[in-house]
C-alpha cells in the first residue's frame, strides 16, 4: 500500500498506486471532509520576462524584440526582420544571418503544451508546459546566453571557445557542451540535473560542479547536490510525470500546468503529504477524474477551470 505522510510525521494508508496503470488517480489524497477550502498558490513570476501564467493564448508563440507575435501552432515558414526558419506544430528551426546583436525573441509555451526549438549554434531545447525561453537571434562571439522560466531539457552544441549559460531567476547554469535538465518555475522548485557532460550551477558566490547522474536543488536559498532518477525526472519529455514520495504541493503544480486548471483542496496541511504514482499528459482530465472516482470513491468536480475534490 502506498503511504502518505502528514506534516506531523504520522503515516496514513492510501489507495495503492501502480506505475503500470494507464492512468493514476493522482488526486486521491486530496480528499478531506472539511468545510474550509485552500487554493493552491500560483507559480511566481520571473524577472526574465512575463510569467507563463500571464500569457493570453493557449497556443505556442514567439514574440520578437520589436513587438511582433508569431504563432507556431501550425506548419509555416518564417521570414521577418532577419529571422528566417520553419515552424512545425511542435518544433522551430531558424537562422538569422542578417540579425544584429540586439535582435532577440522569447518563445512562450502555455499550459498543456510542450515544444522544441533548435538554436542557430545547433543547440536543441525541449520545453515543458508553462515555460518561456528568451534568446538572441544570433549568439555573439564571446558567449551564448539564454533566459529560462519554467522547465526545459537542453542538448548543447559543444564549443570550446564559447560558454553556454542558462540564466534563471534563482541561479545560473554554466555549460560547455552537454545534456541536462533545468527546472526553474520558481525559486522553491529550482533544480538542474546533468545527464551527460559537465555543468556548473552558480548562485551568488556558491558554485557547484556536477557529474552525470547528479543534480543541484534549491534548499533554503542555497544549492545542494544529490543523485537523481533519470526515469522519474525526465519522464515529462514523454508526456509522463512519475512521482515517488513527492508532496501533494509538487503534484498540484504539475496538474495545473499540464491540464490548465486551478487545484482546490480543503486544508494547506494536505500539501505536505507525500505519495507515489504517475500522471499521463495525453489522457483527458475527465479520464483521470473518472478513474479516481471508480478506484477510490472520491468525488471530483471540474467547474470553470477549477478542480475541486470533496
């Protein structure tokens, strides 16, 4: 039986979760018979650009430094102010031979979506839902820099002379040619995990070098290093979210971004409870709720974009 753990440390038996189920009833532990309601808080914004939650469209789009907006939800060729390329439903490839150092753009990926971009130096970036990536049309001769809010997986093209730096609101990730994941939706959830190569996480005067299989997490405004489970951490690229002894607060964040809903439950203490299972992004939320009701007897209500468990 899977167990949840309350803030006081007492364990409670919960419905068993199996990883091989087609869809796990993620919100089983949301049930509590209390008259009060607590709303799960929204992700904090970033100084690197508008918060993904503020985007007024449910489509992936590119916003250029001169204010132009280019929707990327359908296959199309792009030829605007030095930016030339091809957009597909799930990937953007471009070049900008005539662009100046001042030309830049921001890629917005809203809730429920994911997207891939190939930068001119050959670096590939897979972006998770509710994420933004700010980048120059062309990198300069000294350094390659991008600004991330949200989560993305990078495969950086190796160059000896130019570092690749991912800036986030909490810390920077310095790269020399590698594959790694960055989660930077907010300062609480910041982490970077190294799959291949070498990276360094930099926060103020603290610098931590990573080896493959290691990740850096944010703990009380500082960086800490530990090993990670690649299957669990990188499963989002396949539309899956595996969680092992993760808090309900963490899971609620994923539900909100992947299904574009607000999550409501009865008491903030529930956010501290932990359990194990998976979420499949490709399945309708109604299927999640139906499976939940059939397997556990919990009543769930989805109304006006608000998911309420009773």
